[in-house]
C-alpha cells in the first residue's frame, strides 16, 4: 500500500506530538490539511493539540472545519434530508 503525502505528514506530526514539540506538530498538520482539506484525522489532531496548548482560536476553527466535513458527508449520504 502506497501512503499519500498527507498521511506521512500526519504520522510525523503524531511523533512530534508525542514528543511535545507542538509547533512542529501544528506545522505538519496544517500542511497535511492543505494537501487534503477533507482529512478528518488531521483536523481532529490539530484541535487536540490546540486544546493542550490553549490556542482557543485554533480549537474553534478546527471544530468548525470538522463540523463542515461532517455536514458535507451527511448531505452526500442523505440527499433528501
């Protein structure tokens, strides 16, 4: 199985997160999201890292992005709703 670039960035970000190197974590997660804005795990981890570092604006933005992704997927699955 060939990994996509955003998956590799996500894995690297996870390693930095475990090492508590949050700035590098944010950088890599944001790059992964730039490559694939529908990458939910990256949005989710970005929100968690933002919560742990008290970056409330980033928490709010990440949650809004996740909510939008959820709504898009719901609308695709339930077009009559």
